[in-house]
C-alpha cells in the first residue's frame, strides 16, 4: 500500500510497526460553530483511509482532537452571553451528530484539548528548558529561528514570508514567525501556570495530546491542506525540539481544498454550506458519495449540479442492488447466460484493491464497481441467481469499505400491497387497471418495472 507523503513529496509504502498498532492522528474541529461541508470532505476522506487500512489487515489506533479552547469560542461566548464551555459542548455535540449522519465511525478516541492542560504545561516547560521558547509579558513563544528545519513540510521561503507576518500583536516577539505556546489572559477559560494565568496556543494542544497518547513519534498525521502551514509546520517544530527525535511523524497526509462554485467558501460570499444545510436537500450518503468520487488530495468544487448528479448515481446504484436482490431471491435461472461473469467479478476486485492500494484512489475504485454493474446490466435479466449473488457480495463489500451505506430499497407495506394488487390485474390481463395502479404507485414516489423475475420497485 502506497501513501503520498507531503513531507517527502513522494509515495511511500505503508509498513506495519514492529510492535503495536499503526497510529494515526487527524486534526479535528474547533467547536465554535456548525460543521460545514469542508469538514465533511476532510473527515469522510480520513474515515475511508482508516477503514481501508484496517481492511488490509493493519491494526490501527485512530485519534482525533477536539479544539475546545480557542479565541473563536471565547468570542462567540461573549457575544451570546454564555460560557465558552457551553458553546464548545454545544457544537461538539453537533459535530458528533453530523459525523454519525455521514457514517464517519472509524475514530477510536476523541481528545478535548482542555482536558490535556497538564501535558501542555509539561511540553512548554521542556521547550523553555531546552532554549526553544521564551517568555514575554503576554505569554510564552516558540522561537522559530532555533529550529533549523522550520519550513521543511510546507517548503515555505521564510525570509519572504516574514514581512508583515505577526499573528500575535506582541512587540516583545523576537521574530514575526514566532508563535504562542501560552497566552496570558484573565478571560475564561484560563488555567494557572508558571508564566501567569492563561490558556494554550493552538499548535501546542495537538502535540501535547499526541505525546500523551502516542508518544513522541508516530506513523500518520492527517488534516486539511490549509493546516500544512503554519499549524502542522509548528507541530513538527515543537515536538522534534522537545523530544530531540526526528521524524515526529513518518507520513503526513493532506486533504485538498474545498471550493463552492469555484470560490472559497465563506459567510461573506454567502456560499457557506453547513452539513445540516446540505442534508435538508439531499441525503447524507449523497455527500459521502460526492467526496469519494474525487481523490482525497484533489480540490473538491461543490456545485448543486454535482450534488444532483451524485444523487442520480446513488439512486442508480440502489436500483441495481435491488435488481441483484430480486435475481438472488428468485433462486431461478430462467435464462441461460451466454458467458459466466465470474471473471468480471475477479477483475473488478483486482482493480478495486489496486486503486485503493495506490494512495486511496477512490475514483478508480468506484469505476471498478460501475464497470461490473454495466457488464451485468448488458445481460439484462440473463444472469443466474448464483452469479447475481456473487456480484452483490462484491459490490456490497466494496461499498462497505468506502463507508457507503447503499442497500436494496426497502419497500413500505402499503407499496407492497399496491404492487401485489397490480400483479393480480396483470395476470388477469386487466392492463388498464394495472396502468392506473402504476400511476398511483408513482404518485407515492416509487417506480415499477416489469421483469422476468417479477416487478422491480425503485
């Protein structure tokens, strides 16, 4: 299995650790607002990656943080006259509900930053003692010049970046690129520290969490491409400076940017789409399919047309699985196939796993499923039950690996009754009544197709 490593800019083989599970950390959300479709792209992508790594026989420990200590949370709390914890817990709950709807289930542990303050303080003390951090009246900063490899992940030209780069407005900063490890503040939440009451900087939260749970080095780190600099760059600087060991992470993985109608998503452009907004119009499986239909490292340009196309594709997959179910359920081989499709199944399986082994190429993996479906559809109903069962088994397993919960249609009892009544009319050759019954079924949202195996409802 090959994975593209952002650090080395090449694909590398994923190797099993000498002992214990493979360890993967993915940057989680800052819980100050509702999760949006950009979050969906990132977390669906890494959910699929985790699922497939496990499918290939690796033991995997998947950790994700929850940033529940952040200036944006504090700002919202002040505006709404609530506590930061109330805001954080509300949107953390909303986040988990959104992930559940999108079938993102592979994370083993979620770690709240606010519950790791002792580990954060310990790491800051280590960095100060080793000469990589210094204190000002406003807080504690990491001194970027002391870490000679700063910029190795993002390949930034730091001298070109420095002018005007001053995120924290602190005149005592030694370099505009130096970043906060601890911010002195009386705002809630705050904790006592040797440098004054305050709260942690953003970057130190993640390395303290991973050191506490994984140790000072681990295997895989993922996140959105927008986090590569300065967040991930700063994580590397902190952890390698504190531990003296390199590499901090063996393989860095980044999910491509999200665009909406070709533009960056933002509330000011009025193209901001929450996961809840999307699900009001489409099913969660449609959003998951949209993400899977592109490569995780590629940009994802959301359009409503693309969503409609995805819905059509998902509906066709459901109809196809319903057809296979009908063929399998009949247990009959009404027509003799001209050629066995067992070789087609084997070929599709080989293409699926070859694609996923090559840096999780989900578009190619999906193509193997559609190619097999097309070959089966070309035979019409000339498919034996045993082969229909084998096709269904492969497709359902493949979709499960991708986390796509697509199943044959479950027909409500009232529709089943109408279909049965229509069949009675057809058997009695009362086609006018059968056509009227078909219209009635259509008005209730279902289509009926007459097949050699009986009615196919979709």
